[in-house]
C-alpha cells in the first residue's frame, strides 16, 4: 500500500484535525488510476449515509459519482426507515450534498426545488445545511422559501443564516469589516423574537429592494 493510499485509509480511522477538515483533492491527486478505482469502490459502500463519502466520490470521478447520485434518487431515496434520529439526519445531510452536486453539474432548477424542501425538516442542522447549499440565485421560489423559514424558524443559528441569505438575495452586500450600522438596521428585525416584527421586516425589505427573477 502506497503512502498516498494509506493516508486515505487512515482518514476514516482518525479523529484529529484532518478528519475535522474533511476530504479534499489532496487525498486523491497523487493516487494511481488503480488506487483511485479502489478508493472509489470503498467510498461507494453505503455512500448515501456519509457526506464525506459523497465528497470523496465526486473528487475522484465526477461523472461516475453523478451517475450514482441520480441512481440514488431514482431507486433508493424513498425506501428509508430509520431507527435513530442521528441516522435520519446523516441521510438528509447526504441527500442535500448530492443534490447540490447534481445542480452544479446540470443547472437543473428542479434540484434546487428539492433542496428547498429540506427547509421544512424537523432537524435544525438539516435546515441550516439546506440554506448553505441553496445557490444565491434571484428567484421567487427561493426567496419565498427563505422568507417562510424566517417567519417560522425558532433556532437562532438557522434564523441568522436565513436572515443573511435573505439580504444577499435582495442584493444587499454585507461587508463584515466595514460599518455595519446600516446592515444591522435591516438584519436585526429579521431575527426579532416577535414573528410579527419579522414579517414586517421581510415585507419592508421586499418592497425597498425589489428583485427581478433570474430563473
């Protein structure tokens, strides 16, 4: 076993900084073609439960990975039973990542619509991931979904992510190193504990910063 492949094998047994940083192209760029095939086959085992496996598959061979992801949503996605919530969460996070890769490759807006569906998930980590992987495209369906999430969200971290994304979708640039006083005036009402105040903020920003649908 080469040192390059051993590093890949060791990744899944590690608990240190490299595991936290996740797989990246450096794990595969110096592999032989045979090692890449071997690594791909290893990652392919139950890949649908691991964002790291999905990321690795995509890095090794984008085309083959995309075929697997399409196959998953065609044949596997609807046949799921979970004994534990953590298993369900891992699967949802994996699905969102697969959909993101599929959209990136195809620009098929239907993949974005599927990601928006996770905004209604019971798990805040899943909702936050769905926000993260929603592309910044000025589009009514996206803005409506983000607006709805702002009005209904109880988790403060997810709400903060949704508020920032809502401003970005309306063309409001946020310079975190500059004067944030004007941004706070727009941002803070979107996070208000009073959901009626949030609705007022969403309406005002929508009126003051009208958008032109790009899709």
